[in-house]
């Protein structure tokens, strides 16, 4: 699988990380994802927009690793393209106990939820542009 990672700004100007996953999602890919988002990782402090392309397929080993990534104190929005992906994301959220992760059908909706969550004060560990 190919994972593309870049820092973006939400429409309201909050920094976030966008991770796009394509193809087979291996245990190695899941470990890299975990490393980037876990405490001490490059993007631990930023809200996440995780985009799963239609062909993204996590292996059983990858799903296990992803279910063990510690909960983060920032919004995590997963953009899913298929019903099967929505089921997998819902399962991982339920198993992990994450309270701050939601699935969306579009990146626009995901970014709007992140901005709304920050505006409500639901997440305080966020960074705006210029910080």
C-alpha cells in the first residue's frame, strides 16, 4: 500500500494531517500510521483526516495494530469510500473505544466536523496556522 502524508489547513485555518491510504494496507503500513500518530510521533498533536481510497484493504494484522493505537486528544475524521470500509472503521472505533473518531463520506464533511469540534471546545490540543 502507498500511504501519502501531508500537513493541511482546515477551512477555519487549523492545522491537520491528511493520510491517504491506497491498495493493500499491511502490518508495516499500520505500524507507520501508528508511529506518526502515537505520542512522540510527528503528527500526534494534529487533527487527522484519514482517507481510504476505494482500493484500500487492511489485512487482519493491520487491523489489529490499528485497534491498538492510543486514543488521541484531537479529532480524527476517517473518509471512507465503500460500505466495507465503513464497517471496518466502525469496528476499529468500537474495539479501541475512541470517542473522538467519526467516519464520513467526503473530505469536505470531515474537515467541517473537525472545525465544528474545535469551535465547540471539544478538543483543546489543536494548532492554528502560524503557531
